[in-house]
C-alpha cells in the first residue's frame, strides 16, 4: 500500500511535469523542423495526406524529388507526427500551441506511464521515485517534449516497449507480443532508426535469456512478424531503401565520443553506470526473476542503441531520445541497489536533478587537457532546471518573431518574399515564416536572382538567422550591381523580368530591427537553445518592390 507521503510526492511531481510541459507552450515560434511538421499537417487537413505543395508553397529540405514521391506526397519520414499535429490544428486553428499540444500531452502521459511501469516492474517505490524525479527534471526531456515533432512519441513508446518485454517475461504472452509489436510500430512510424536499435536489443536479449525462458525466441519472432506486417506498407510506399545513399561518410569514433559526451551532460553522468563494477562482482551475478531480466534488457539496450546511432548521417540528440528512459531507470536501479547509504543516494539525486555538476566535475581533468577529439568546450557547470523555469516564466522574443511581426505590419495579402537560405538550412526559418504568414515564398534558386521565375515583393539581403556564406554575399552583389539600392518592380515582364534603371528609386530599402538571438533559438538542443531574449539589437536590410509608375 502506498503511504500518503509517497502518494503526495508522486502527485506533486506529476503536477510539476504538467507545468514544465505546458506553461507558455506557444510563446516561442516554430523553428524549421517544427514548421515542416506543422505545414505538412496543414496540407494533411486539406488533402488527407501530407503533400509538400499546397498550391502556393513547397515544403522541402532536399528538393521535392528527394523529400516526396511523384505525387508530391512527403515520403522522407513517416507520417504519424503529421496526423497528430493535423488533428490538433484542425481543432484549435493554425497556431503554435495547436502544433505542439499533442506532443506535450504525450510527454505528460509518458511521465505517468514511467511511474506506473517502474512500480509494476520493480515493486520498489524508491526506484520509482528516483526515476520520476530524474525524468521530470530532465531539461532535454522537457525541451524535446515541447516540440511539434515526434520526440515525445519515441520516449513514450520506449517506456511502453520496456513494459511490454516485462509482460512477456511474466508469462502474459499475448499481451507481451501484441504490445511489443504495437510499441515498435509506433516508433517505426515516428523514426525507424530507433526501431532498428530496439529490434536488435530485443533479439540479443532473447538469445541471452533463452535459458530461463525457453520460448522467448519464438515469442520475440512472433512480435517481430506482427511488427513487420504493420511496417511493410510504408517500406514499400516510401521506398526506404533509397535513403541508404545518405549513410556513411562520418568518422564513427568522433560520432561515438560526441554522443557519449551529450548523454553524459544531458541525460545521466556515465560514470554512474560503473557503480556495479565497484560494489558487485560479475561472477556472483544471479538472475532470479523478471525484474533482474528487465535490468539486463536495459543494459543490452544501451550499447545497441549507441551502435545504431553511428549509422545515420550527422549527430543529433533526437536519435537518442529512446535511451533517456532506459538510462534513467537503469541509474535508479543502480543507486537503490548498490549505494547503501540513503543520505548519499539523496545527495546524488539532488545534484542530478538540480545541476549538471557531477557530469562537469567528472570530466573536468580531461577538459583541462582539451583533447581535440573530445568536444567539451560548450559544456559548463549549470543548473538546467532552474534556468529552464526562469526561461518559460519570462516572455521571449527572437529574430523570427521580429520578422513575422514586420511582415504582419508591412506586407499585404498575396505578397511574396525571398529569404536567402544558408548552406545549412537548419539555421534559417523561411519555412517557419510560411506557417505564420499567408504570403508566398519565392525559391532563391541557389543565389541567382536572375534565375527566379518571378521577382518577389520582398527580399532579404541576408538570411535573418544572422548567418553569412557565399550565397548571401552573392545575392547582395547581384542586387547592388544591377540596381543601386534596388527596385524590384518588373517594368517589362515580356523581357527578362528585370526593371530598367530609369524606374529605379532609393526609397525601397528598409531596416528591420532584430533581437540578436541565437539562430534557430527554439531548437531543443540544450547546447544551442536560446533561453532568454537578447538585449542586443541588430539591423537587417529588406528590399521592397515598388508599385508601378502611373501610366501616361
């Protein structure tokens, strides 16, 4: 029976998670990845499927031929997040809160499910309480849950998968098989990289545990077959094998170190995983019941997921979202079973949930050496949860919000614009502008204005994220070479589409005041997330097309 103080603690922690997940949810505008999901959701409402072209704008990162199929239907990633966002936007309107709300709700449900699963599996309220404290106070969980993206789905479905494996081990065969298949399917239709890691984890675990559970290989195979039956339609429709060309080319050692560093600073200090080696001799290990086998499954999941993370290109925190509940539950078990002093356990948990000091101090000697292969420069001693609470309780303004407000005041319905894109499109939010403004985006055609099919009503002299590269400089050069300040009025559309000098004027140049926030500040990566409104103001030049001169 749960004691009143334990029950009250659970209720307070769950209530705290609701505040952290939902408060001021719409204050920050979408960054590009969120806007991509939201815009495809809007098109899903219109067409029933996430088409990349809505009759005015095309939603694409790598070009429609890569992102979509011949019918202009998005195939680069699965659709589950698009349909969830579409349902919310259909009910609540095209705004920021509507896009993020279903994912915040799933994140909140994950908190409750984590508590339920940990109590059911370990029958130990201290393990459940420590895990819940670490889960609720995790900055990386909070930031990713407050996104119009699939991240919270991955976290929830990973907890579900752990619980499903537990059900299978307890002898609830049908329940275990069906829930393993369903949780894997939910993950697959969110991000199939993570699904691959879990398939390997379950397979390796089934082989390791077959001596204690003689039929587990058969049951795991049945779950896999059910999963593949659900996944096969998307595999064939999206032609997933075409994305294989994007694999490879990265330094695997560098990627592994980067992922370990990110996990060490933003999930749990990795040295805590070594505690069993100090207190426990491997040769005396005995697996007495399904609770110990679930712990074995958690241990297997860590290296398996890390190995799979080395396959896709790039280094992204979103790829290890599934490891967060695994590591938190594993560390909770380690602290309760191996750290015998209750006072020491309490101190460790307090430091883990309030600061990153254990992560920082444990690698500080190595940081002093500053090896080139260990990227520790951007990490410092912090109090993440305190910083985050301060962040969401203050109003926030950034570059994107300034640009949206500028257009709402100065642009007319039906206007078009061009924002030069950085070579790294992550850092410019032109896609986000499309969600918030009913204006058309003109493709910048790789930096050549003369190659555009039509001249925009508005053109930015540089990407409003503040980045510069060859594209921006080339664009500015084109403008200033041909048009002095520039007038983009198309005087004679029958010719090249470029105005003649006698119709140019110098009154079409605007300066927009922008808060000098970090580019793409709503990104959930704690290392580059923009916490507070910048007090520094920067200027951005924007050119407006003149109205045609009166006819004579």
